[in-house]
């Protein structure tokens, strides 16, 4: 595996963050399946190395925009389980006071400008955040997460054009998980995805999105270059979504095989791969890793219990925050 | 303190009635909502409820009394233990009117008991020096003043910098503020509207100029799903303090895709504020307020009005608050409500009607969200008739909404159904005669006023 962050603490933190995302999603899925969670949610499981590899190269001053499949970005950017589960269950202590839900979690304190559940909807916001950084003479960088499906939206090309014209510090991170909802990516995307960015004169990279160290190493370089005014950049990260398009998408065989899912889960899982590397390099023992996993599982269980018991927003909040005073 | 219960008016035309039956007696404790008495008119019998809690001190009008005038004190209500032996004298001195609610007509308002609620303070102090200015100059000055006042304000859009704006609203801004704050964009409404929203999330205050609002349809997702909803969706963590502005509505002979009034569309959206000025003074004062507002504001201008001149006060810092309509002409016979270029037709109609002896009150709403319902209701309670005028299409028009509001809150005051004068229900045609036919005309406004005044 490629090397990026070099000290033990950084490696363990990256592992920990990936497991936190997986554990969060397993619990969220369980809440949905047991009918405790309403609505619709989209699991990030399988794509952890993308969010963690990128966000570990950012500071709290750097911004991200997220998508309907956004829990992973949110955790990776520093969010807490308790406030996230509260938000999923529509409780007052959620990040958005229960008004956003799974698809709209925002966490300003860590620079997460929020999940936009209109596919491609946050591309303008991320680019505008980068324009703000440049106008104010700041050195923060904004990462725009979106999926392969969103590359079919015109907005991407409108804002990449301006980002390139104006040299904005923005990184477009295309999480190519192979499927645009229920359709294979090759059926919705003509030609090359990276070539589209290159057409605007934007340097574009295609990378294994299951290798957290490779993702982190590339992002660190690009963030540093953005801070020097060399942005924007584009990264296509090859990854895989373990669940369906959303939690209700159970019978998937009509669009992808069980063998294919099994192959990604057994042979390319970002957590298993990184765990093996940590042990092999002597950074952590199996026992230490098991202890870490158990602690995260416990945190999640406690956060779920807390959120289940937490109170709903007062009905008087229904018209709060429609307007700022 | 003892308060009087007055004989209620069960309809605006009721002058007197029979106090058929008391359901309480002196010394009884009553709670809000308890039925006090039955009142009869020649049309109906209604139960009359207490508004406040207290003890019935004295019954001043015995049951069975006929011809009790509206607003006559019929009983005195006081707090527990209060001495009300001299209640009758107190009642003579009392001038405070008391609103009671009848059970069968909970929304019925009493003409005498509804005080005017609207803010009728002048927009600028009396005696202020005035100058003549076009709407274009007023908008330009507003942006200059606000950009000087706040470094976070910047302008972006197509041809706003080098070319000075397609309609020259941004004349001189590039020279004054530089290319960092006056930004030319490619022809890419969805893109630059989205970028502006992102900049606003980070605390800057973008002014987005759409060359016309017809092109803003490309950006509607960013305006509604991102700008208008984020403050709410994020539980107050961040919002979009910004202005989307540009000409809206029909210009002349540019056909369907360049001639549409979006007032009702944007006014539908919670989270947006919507402004549509008519005069230059309003254009200036409201644009300055819009730029300062911490919410996304849709500022609808009009190409035909850009070159029109009005009196504008000469003041260092002149703003007009949102949600305060302007009474452009006082009158007593009918209320004409309009906004934006609709005011041209409304005012012209009012002048012609005056020659025929009809005294129309004309209200310029100025902002559609928030909307100054009080000024409209106060006026309708006075004139008892209303006509709305707008250039937009008739289905789901602003006038429809106002009609419903007036029906709900001043039903008993209406002497005629409210009429909505709108643009015709067709895409804008190109041919001059057809275009003229599709737009609102002054004659249509006059005709509507004639209908509601039964002339």
C-alpha cells in the first residue's frame, strides 16, 4: 500500500474512522430494518477509504459538501455518533435539530457544509465555498464529494468551467461506486470521466478508492497545491457500495450479481486491507484492533440508545429557522 | 379591574338586536369560551362567549330587552373579590371597547372593534429634500452604497462588469470596486447561482444579477433547494444571505420566453423573501434592505420601469423595511392592490375613476414575502371592495392569495366579490396587437372596479 501519513497515531486514527463509518452504517441499517428509523437512507459501507483518506488530509477549516449517501463524509469530517443518530431519528439534539434527517446532515463546526440530496446539487456550493476562500485571501480548501451518477448533471461542467477559469481551491471527488442508482456506470457515462475534467484544463486523477493510504497521499498533495493557488483538481475514486442504492434496495440481482458483491467484500474491502497492513507493519496487534473495534461498537450502541431515548423537537420548532432574523 | 361586555355586532350591518337570554347571573365565575348570552337579530340567534375569565359583577341589560344598540355595555365583568357596586357609573366613563366572539361566527369581526393595525409611519421624514431619479439610477446607487458599507457584498452575473450590465444597472461598479467584487461570469445561470449560494453559506453577501428572471429557471434548483431551504434543513447552522435580482415580467415584443412574471412563483417559497418595487424610491430603499437581509431575497425589477423617473429622498442612508405596503393613493370607495409594474395600471385607473366620481385607494404591496396583510385589511374594512392587479398569470396569482386572505379575515366587510385582474392565461405572443391583448390594461382595471362597485 502507498504511504501517506507516517506516524502510528495517524494510521490508527484512519483505521478507527473507517470502522466508525462501517459501524455507524450497520447500526443505521439495523434501525431502518427494525422500523425504528423512518424515511429513506443510503449506506456508505464499502466506500470508507474514500471519505477517510480525503478528510484525514483536511483540517476543520477546510470544507466539504456531501451527498444523499453522506453519513461517511460526516463521520470522516469529525461528527459525533450521538448527534448523528439523534438526527437520523429526528430528535432535537440532532445536528439539524431533527429537521434535516439522514439526507441533510450538516456540521458547520467541522466544516461540513451539509449533504445536498439533489444529485449533483452541491457542486455549486462547493465551488462557491472555494470562491469565498479565494476572495477573502484564506487558504482553506473545499472538497466536493459526488457520485458517478452525478457526472451526468450539467451543473458539474458549469462550475468546473468557472473553477478552472478562476483557479479556485476546490477538489472534485467523484466516488465511482460502479452504479448510478440501479444502473451500471458504463451505461450512463459516455467516454472517460476524468477526461471531462481535463477538457477544462483541470488536472485529473483516477485512483483505487479502496486504498486509504493512496487516497490520503494523493489528497494531501492536492490540498497543498490548492493552498498555493494551483487548484482546482479532480479525482475519480474507484469504489463499491455494499448495500443497494438505498436501504430498501434488497433484491439487487437484476442489476448486479452476488458474486460481484462477494468479490469486493472479500478481496477489496478497505478495512480488511488496512487492518492487514497495520498488523503486518507491526503498528497494531490483532488484539489491539479487536479492542478498538469493540470500543467503537460500544460507542455506537450507547449513541443509538441515547438517541432512541432523546426527545423530539418541540412542535413550536416547526416554524423556527425558516428565516434568519 | 372591571371591564364592560358590549353588545356584539354579529354582522357589519347589524345596528341593534335583542338580548334574548342570559345564561349567567351576577356573581357567577366565567371562563374564556363560556357562553354568556343569546343574542337575536332579525336574521339569526347566536350564542355569545366570554373572552376573558372573571366574575359577572353586574348585568346592565335585562334579558328580553329589544333594540339594544351595538356596543352598548350589557354587563360588567371583574376579578374575583372585586367590588363592583358602582359598576354602572364606571361603565359610563369607560371608553375601552371590548371584543367578544360569537360562537356561530367565530371569525366575524365588529367594524367598530377592529383597530387599524398597519404600520403607517412615513417612509422618510416630512420636509426631506427630494431629487428626481430613474429606477435604474436608484438600483445602481443602492448597490454602490451597500458595497461601500460592507466589504462582504459583491456582484456577479453575465456582463455585469466590463459591459456594465445588460441594462446598465451596474454602471461604474467595476471601476469603483474592482474585478474581485464585480465578477463577470460565463452564460451559466445554474452554475453561478450555485457558486453564489456556496459563497453565502460561508458568510459573504453575493448579489446575483440574472440578465432576466426568465433565465433564472436554469438556476431554480439552487435558489429553492439550496438557498431557501438550507437554514431550515441545517437547524439554523447556516443560511444564504444573498440577493437574486434582475428584470422580471414582460418587456416589449420579445415573446414568450422573455416575458414572464415570476412574482407568484417565488412568493410561494418559504425561506425566500420577495420584493417587487414600482417607484425609484422603493427600488433604492428596498434593494438596500435586501442586501442587508440575512436571508435569500428575490428582487424582481422591470425593464420598462428602469428608465422611469420618480422622486427619491436625499438621505445618507435610506432604507425601506420589508412587509410594509405603501398607500399610493388614499380613497374610500374601493381598494386596488397591486405591485411592480401593475401599479402603472392601478394608478392610471384610479385617476380615471376619480373623474367619474369613484374614489379608489391604491396600495402598492412592494414586498410579496413578507406581505403586509394589515394594510390591505384595514383598507378593505374601510372601502368594502377590492380589486387586485398584476401582470402574472391568473392561476395561483398573488391576487388569488390575497382574495382568500381577505375572505378569511374580513368576510363580513366585503360588499362584493374580490376581482383579480391578471395577465391572460397564455404564453406571451409576439404580434403587437396580440401582446397588447395578453397584458393587463387600465381599462380592465376600471371595468373590474365598476363591477365591484356595482356601477
